[in-house]
C-alpha cells in the first residue's frame, strides 16, 4: 500500500504544480505487462493460499516476480524517478534474496502495527539471524492510515521515485507517445 500513497502524492503534487492528469495516458512505459504479471503474482502469493501451496517454491517465485518488475523498471529508466525506483527495488530484492526469499520484519514494526506474524508464506517475516538488517522492513505506517503496513528503506525509495515519475509525467517529462490524428494513444500510426 505504500506505493499507492506515493502515486496519490505524485498526483496531488502534479496537479498543484500545474500538471495535467491527461498526460499520464500519454506516457510510454515499455514492458508494462511484465510489471502487471509480476505484481499479480505477488498479490496471489500473499493474498491467497498460493504461497502455501507452492511450499518451498514460493520464495523462488517471489524472487522471480521481483526480477520481472525490476527488468521493466530498468527498461524505462528514461522516465524521471524510475532510477530511484530501481535502486529501491534492488535493495528490497537484495534483502529478500539474502534472507532466503523472505523480507524480514522487525518485531518493533509489527508491534507498532499491533500485529502478530501471519501464519504461512508471507512477504514480511519475523526471523532470527537477519542478514542486511538495515534494508528490511523496519518501519510501520501509522495505524490510523487505511491499509497501513510495514515498510523498508527500499520501499521509501520506490515511493519517492514513483511520486516523482507521476508528477513529472503530468508535466510532460519523460518518454511520451506522439499523437497522430485518429490514432489512439499507444497505437502505431503505420
């Protein structure tokens, strides 16, 4: 949910600084389907019984889905803010891989959320012997925020980059499709 708030912040900043939401539809994002598939896989892993059903394969699927999303972000580094998203995503992936396919969560962050660790496969997990601790889920959103969750330094970077990308796109910065009369945005005129 952290990214959703970053996108909303980008929209507000874009509008307050004279940007146009219509320009978002003109942004040319390559390999968007790869992001959609990667995110859908993660949603299924953590919101359904799929992660449990995959058993020992779930951490590998999680890592591969992250790699897919990062590949698409890398392909779009010309979009302002996406280099920051890439660094944030890479730091998260590094922590996940170093900890066996799980993102460790600090006991303090869980306590701040008033939560106990979830049973089964989950993206945030209490662990002993955490590797790369400063890159893990150390922080908690205020519980009064809808859909509050724990987050990492990488998530902060992803959020900042996404906010910049949205606001910049609303000002026409970044790779945009050329409009041709009678041709829908994104379609080739030839």
